[in-house]
């Protein structure tokens, strides 16, 4: 499950295997703070964060899988200007809180409902809605800026 | 047409669907969930066959050691099963007393290497409970012997050769702690699985060793008795229970 998740987000088998190792390192490093219920949800969330951090800190080449994730989000947020939106998301994700990127991926790529996202990240539905609205507003502002 | 997102299928396969998402499963096309869960399980089996978990566990251990020290405990079995879907056991013959400690390491040409995984969930201990479908990764250390055979018997009288790959292959073993190249899933044989590491300083007769194992497997005391082998051949065994 973890490997498949990393493959989907990173789009590269070698990078996904490396990320998978990091996921388990994170899990084991914080094991004394974790509950054992629903481990798949925990692993999924940590895998998503690990991959997003990699996408955020690494300068991606055009063929890298991260563009695929951004493209999916861009299409969902601004279908008419997919290419531009993708570039802006790239910039935006480097400055937004980690949780916003996570929320965007869960809702716009994984097609989770607002309720499912809220459950996943431990926020209220209105909190999730606000984060998504803010992301769209920032994208729009970047789009119209000279 | 696919209607269920990947993440939901993954959770359904592990019986961990959030209550807020159950309605989506009910709305899926008939048969879709079953087909996709079956495909996931096939993918898991292919992955485990191609990439045994032992090396990945070693990589993770290396990275953990490189991180700043903090209190660690190991995960509950369910968590590890959800991710790696595998456990590891270790058989060490002639093990000096210090090598049986939970935190043991062994030195190979001056480089410390972890050879025992800690606690249940990763490193299985003798008489731990396992069940059909559990995936087992074997590691061994021949303790300086040049030749070895690894095989197992089960409560149904079955005998399985794990090393070498075939009875005709060489029984040469490498020095140090090694993982077998393939993990395997336990079948539904009852009561126990008992693994044997047979070592010697002369090439071993694999068919003869398997005959001795078959004889033992048919006995009522197969879970405990010693394998009938010549005195010059050393044997170590490791038993797992199947309640």
C-alpha cells in the first residue's frame, strides 16, 4: 500500500521505494506517540506527506511524477488554464503550510469528500473548506498578477 | 468503469474503511470492489516475490540508526503487516551468549551490522504465534560453517526446502548474516512450523537431509524432537506455533 501510494505521487519506482523507507523510518521514530488503530490511514497520510515534502524540496524535471500530481490539482482548480495553474501550484506549495498541500491532494487528487478529508487530517469540515478556498484564491491572485 | 478511488480500495482490502466512506462502497459498480481488492492482493504477492522485505527492513534500520537517538518502540504487528506484510525470523547456530540479546549486533570486518530485529512484529521469537498467509523472511548465520541447508516441517507432515533452491544445488553458504532471496507465505498446515538450519564443514547431502526431515515430520513428537543426522552435522531449529 505504501509503495503504491509513493509510486502514484512520485511517478518513479526507484524514488517511490526510497520514499517508502522514509515512511517507515518516520513511523518507527514516532511509534511511541502513535495509536495502533487504522494503521492504513496513518501510513497513507505519512506516505503522502513524505512524498509532498520530496516534491516541495526537489527541483523537479518535467518528466517527474510530481508534475502529474500538480497537473491533477491544477485541472481541478482551474481547468481552463491547466499549465499555468500547475506552475503556480508548484510555487504555492513551496510556501503554503504542509497541511494545505495535504488537503489539496486528498481532495483534488484522491477525490476524498470534504468530510473524508476532515476525518483524515483531524480538522473540521469548515476548516478544510477554508483551506481549499484560500488555495483557490491565492491561485487566482497569482494568475491575474502582472 | 472505475468508481472507487485507490485509497478507498486499499482500506477496504485491510478492512479499515472509515465510517464516513462506507456509503461509497455501497454505491460502487457491482463486483468492482472484489475485483480491485483481488488485484491489489496479486500486486502484493508479486511485489513480495520480487522484493523480499529483508533488505528493505535493513535499509530502514540503517536510516533509523543515522537519526538522532530518541526513545523507540516497535510497531504492533498489525501496523507492520499493513505496510511490509512480512515478518522476519533469524536462525543462528553456535550463537555466543551475547548474540542472543535483543540489541545484538555482529561485527563483520569491523562494521557493525544489526542481525536481530527487535521484538514481536518484526523479529519473530521462538514459539510466537503465526497463521496461514503470514509472510516469512528467513535470515541465517552459518556460524563459520561452510555448508548449510535450511528446510522446514509443519504440523501436516509437510517438508519444504528453503536453501539451497533445489536438492541438486550446492550447499555453500556465505559468511555473515544473510537473507534468503525469497520470502514465502505460510500455508494452512496446523499446529506448528519448524525451521531447521543444518550446517557442516563438508558439503551436505540435501536429499538425505530431506529424508531425515520427512521421517521426523511423520512422528508424533515432530514439534520437539531432534533431527536424526550424523554427529558431525550441526542442527539448529526454530519453531513457530499455529494456534
